[in-house]
């Protein structure tokens, strides 16, 4: 998930524990929080990350 956001020009605003706060380089209103855990994130977390970053599912799959 972090690699996809990096390809979509999001940078790490800050990290605290296992949470990474990402902000888009040219549009600071596009921000999201990614919790990094050893397992795959639940579907609801993926939905929330895509919603906050304003990335469509199609764009997300292209960036994989």
C-alpha cells in the first residue's frame, strides 16, 4: 500500500509507531493514514485509504 501511494506522488508527512501519515505532493487535502502490519489490510482499511487519497480502484490496480 505504501509503494502504491509513493507511485501516486504521496510522501510521508510523519510516522508514529506502525502508522504512516501520507500527503499528496501537489494537493495537501489528499491525505491518508496507513497502518503497517505483517498481514494484508482488511477491505475496509483499503477502502478508507483509497477514499482519503482520492485514488480510484482502477488507478490503484494500475499502480500495483
